[in-house]
């Protein structure tokens, strides 16, 4: 009985020390992780909206970013960018999309997905994303799904279409 209590105590001490060490590492690296996420987000925004130099986040009441207004060097609005997410075959697919102020998609980039390698993961290929370029929101149903990855393709198409309509509605209402 004494050995069980002793081993339990030793295991408890190890758990407390490990938890404390993990919490300390998390506290030290959290700011750097957030900074890298912001840099990656800006890099993605400039990839899907060439000519962008400034991004103004439009936030909801709870401080969540709804979309970005994108400006060029002359501080002229050149587009809107937003994140869209939809349920794919085996994961949630997150997409960053950009559109012109008149509602034409200018580019998309898959920023997060864990779809089946070789099939669903092909949604991240440039050839799929190029189909979105210069399409109106209403014409996104013309984007061809990838053979063998219809669910993943539809997740991207439907999520971008839904979020683009939502953003355009907000812009029309002056938000």
C-alpha cells in the first residue's frame, strides 16, 4: 500500500512539473505565434489581391474579424478579403478569398485543410483556385469540382459563395 501511495505521489509531482513547464513555454511563445499568424495572413492577403498595401479589418461587436477592406498605395479601395470555411470530406477547409468591390472574385487560397492526400488535398493546387478568378458570386457554381474530391471542392465553392454574399450584403448596408 505504501508503494502505491509513493508512486502516486511521484507521478503527481511529475505531472505538476510537466504542466507548469508547458504553461511557461506557452506563455513565452504566445506573442511570437500570434505575430507569425498575422504575418502569414498578410502574406496570403497580398497573394490573392496583388497591389494591396493596407488592410483594414471590419470587426463584429465581439471583435471577431468579418472581412478586410484592402487599399492600394494611393489609399484607394481595391477589394475585399475574407476567410470562409466549410466542412470537407475529412476536415474543415479554410479558405482566404478576395473580391473586387463590385463582387468579382479575384483570387482564393486554401489556408488550412486536412483532406485525403492525393484526392481532396488537390483543392490546394493553383489550377483549382484559378477557376474562381474573375467570376461573379452568382457564377461560382460554374467552378468544376475535382474528380474524386467532389465533397472537398464543394466545401470550398459553397463556403466562398456564402461568405462572399454575406460580405457584399454588409458592404451594401454600409458596414
